[in-house]
C-alpha cells in the first residue's frame, strides 16, 4: 500500500514537472506578447471555481516566483561568485528577498487602481488586480535580473547591454500599465501615464531603500 502511495506521489510530481515545462514558456510568451489580454484573462479566471482557474497557464504569483527562481539560477551559473549580502547567505533568503522586492510593483499598481476606482482596499478586492499584475511583473523582473547580471561583469559593453535591456523592459512595463490604467479608469493615456510613473517611481524608491537597509544591516551585523 505504501509503495502504491509512493508511485502515486511520483506520478503527481512528474506530471507537475512536465506541466511546468510546457506551461511556463506558454505563460511567459503570452505575457510578453499580449500583456493587456493576460490582465483581462486573470480577471476572468478568478470568476471560475478554484479547481478550474488557470488551467492553460501558470498561477500568476507562482509564475512570478518561478521566473525569479530561473533568473537566480541563471545568475548562479553565469556569475557563481556573486554574493548579495551576508544577511542573504542562503539561496532561500535571496529568493524570498527578490520575491518581496518584485511583488512591490504589482501590489502598488493594484492598490492605486483600487484607490482611483474609489473602492476599499481589502484582500478580496486586491487579489484579482494583484494576480493580473503578476503576469506582467514577471517578464519585467526577468529582464531586470538579466540586466543586473550583465552589470556584474563590470565591463563597458556588458554594462551598456544591461542598461539597454533594463530600459527596454521598463518602457514595455510602463507602456502596458498606461494602457491598462487608461482602460480600467476610463481616463486619457496622459493621465494614466502620470499615475503609472508615480507608482513606478515609488516602487523603485522602496526597492532601493530595501536594498540599502539590507546592506546597512549586513555591515553592522558583521
């Protein structure tokens, strides 16, 4: 009986792994090529029963976390000597920190949308907006991670390439958010751009503060 349970567990595990291999690239490509549609898709999926949600893509928060994991593993392969901080000595610590950092963007965007819609910010109202935002935060996080990896080479050509990758990703992300905010709030693209740019600036400030906080704590802990 125990042996049969083990086989069943292995069967479920292998099926999940194969599902990841198939559906991760599908989700990534759809998020890059049709980001606004993926935002709408997420809203529709959350109206379904839980077991029927996201059957042809990844669950959005998991998609974001898997993307960060891939970016981290890529960095470990290309630049294994990189050390983020003494406080983040474990792989799980680094992944958790990156997960929190890149979750700032979808959370702030979702909260700002609710605020402009005049809705109360609570778990129920925030969830669908946050889930949709994870779809477009993931490609941005992947590109930003690759850009950071290129900067670690500390060579001019690599740094220029890293800057270009980051700027293209940032422009893509901002453009998608402007279109989405304009559609959701029924405002002009100019007004939507003002909202989005403020949130992006705020998110980057929070990311920098978090990084400085880790660096400060690391120096005083050693």
